[in-house]
C-alpha cells in the first residue's frame, strides 16, 4: 500500500511572486533576475503577477523578503543575490546571514521564500551559476518557488473537516 502523496507542479497560473534582488554584483544578479522571470513566465505566470524589489546587497535580502511577504499579496518570494569569496571573512558572514535570514522568513511568514543566492569562491564560478555553464540559480529558485507555492495551494484546498474535530478541545 502506498501512502497518499502530494506534490507541487510547475504551474504558476494564478500565483503571484515577489522577486527580491541584490544590486551588489548587478552584472550577475541581473542575469539571475532574467532567469527567474523567464522561468516564472514559462510556467504560466503573467507579467503583472511578478514584482521586483531591489536591495543594496545580499545582507538586506531577508528583511526585504519579509516585508514583501507581509504584504499578503504574494504566494512566494524569490531572493536573488551573488556573494563572492574575498580575502576576508566578510563572505562567510554575509552568505551565512542571508541564508539563515531567508530561511527564518519562510518559517515565520508561512509562504515559500526561496534561496537564489549564488555563493562562489571566485568570479568564474559565479558567472557559471548565473546563466553560463552551471545553469541559472535564479531560474532554479523560481522553479522551487512555483512548485512549493502550487503544493501549498493544494494543501490549502484539502478538506480538513475530520481534523477539526480532533482539535476541537485544544485551546
């Protein structure tokens, strides 16, 4: 016997997306943004259902993602940025805090907030992950946002009548 499985599909029709993009390393983040928007549109999102919010750097992505999510009009938020390792530990702090913050926003707000932040050791690696040899992490983050938001739409439509009785005594 197989358990009932729910899985999101790559169907963005009727879904709304916020894309929060770091301006730092703009020559790369612009490619992530293009990849994300093209992916969303290929899955059926309309141009008017995608809004972009620009922030100075990757460190600002979590708070801006939270503010966008709190508007209540988006089904998912896609955070995009590029952090390239330098000669100081700055990379570790920025990349780590961006990752933790974006994850915390998703857990707190309850909608998908996907991590499309390229963390690379050098410029060549970053270029490859922004649309060259290793794909486009913006498109990948958009894909994850669509699939998860669509799964959440399915979960929201499940009949919870039977479960309501089980929790009726909980205060």
